[in-house]
């Protein structure tokens, strides 16, 4: 089943979450209202809210409770993107101008802060210290992951382990807690909420690896931004690390990365992309993503055999093969 088919079956509940997203960040402040709704209206996969809703199917499914998890998680993700675009000096996001590009860096930073704050306000409505603690810890880890990424810009000496720890914090944990907190809000028994967390964590790792592969192999039309953006800013991702391990591509790729750094990213990266594409780096990265998907599937096998489990399996397959 395709991802769109799953979304079609959940259309009513996803539409409800979409309305709640807009309602939550709508404000009387005209400029803040415009900037905070800008990215929301650009669309997105809403994969984190979908994980929350599907995890909730394993317990007592209450949309009013689950919205207090699904909406904050998507808002946290959105806020991180607004901040990322400032750090990356990105002009485009999802085929639209970024907040920082349409307005400026200061407006973008405060917009992101506002969205974070609204997320935390909503999750407190559940009155669960455990849920708030888990979410807060995931946000702390996200910040550490982003800091580590900045620290390692253009660092060609970093290891595969460095990369995996970074994406664990930056991406995988928020997807893992989407599944975990959806389960907790629905009263799912602990052994099953643990398996949902494990599923989300492994899917999250595969999701980020696949995202990093797409940045090197996708087109501007597919990505909504120019390919090679990670290389321009100095983010050395897994396929590049693998390509640097190969004798044939090590020296020329190293020289290209050095040249890109000296140009402050304001340069063509086509040759660097060509070098990575002709190496085994992409194939090896895809193989690692596939191993994470296998682990996610193993976690699903420990869950009750309900329709939501099949949907989670289908989403994992989509993530493994996605082209956008």
C-alpha cells in the first residue's frame, strides 16, 4: 500500500490534526501569525502525527487526547526547520521561500521560538509528567544533535559512529517518541509501547539516512531545493563518509570538500556530487538504511496483529524507497 493510500484511510483524523495545527499557532499578532503559518501552509508529510495516531490504535483511541501529542510533535519539527533554515542560510523549503528568506533571520528565530512554546503549552493539557519529561528530553537531544552537526561541518575525519549518534539525536528520537507518546496517551501496555518506540527509532534512523542519500541523488523538483545542499554547508553525511573511504574517490573528493569550504558554500558542487555518485557510498548507505528497516519490522512483529500494524509496516517500506 502506498503512503497516500494510508493517508486516505486516515483522512478525517489527519484533517482534524491539520486544523488543530493551524488553530494552535494562530495569533492576533499579524506578523507572527503570517510567519508561523507560512511553513504550515507549505505542506509536509505530517509523518510524526501519523505515527502518533497509529500508535494510539494499539490502545484506547481518543483523538482529543492524541492531538495533544500529534500537534506538538509536528510543531516541534516545524520550529526546528525554521531555525535550520537560518543556520543553513537556506532560501527554499518545500518549494517555497523560507521564513528567513521572505522576512529575515531575526523574524525566523522568534517565529521558531514561538512555535516551540505553543507546542509545549498544548502537551501540558494532558497533565502527564512522564509525557512532558520524555518530550522535553527529546528536545534537548535534538538541540545537542544540531550542535554536533554544526561542530562537524567540513570535518572529514569524523567516523560513521559520529554520524549515527548525530542523526539519532537530530531525527530518530523525535520519530521514536512520536510512536512512544502516542502509545502512552492511549494507555498502551508498556511492553507494546516499548516495541513502538523501537520501531520509531529504527524507522527514524532509516528516514534520515535516506534523506541524506536523496540530497545527493535527487533533483531540485523532487527535493524542493537544489541537490547537494548538505555538501554546500559542510554537512558530511553517510554516503560521503563511505565515498571518502574508497581509494579512487578519496583524494579528489577531499580536494572538492576543501574547495567548497574555502568558497563558503557559494560554489558549484556538481563534481563532488559526481564523485559520490560514482562511488559505492550511496549503495552502502542504502544498505545500512535497509538494516534499520529490518529492525523496525522485527519490533512490529512483537505487536498485536491489527490494521495499524500493517500501516506502520507500509510506512516503513515507503521510507526505505522514498524519492522525495
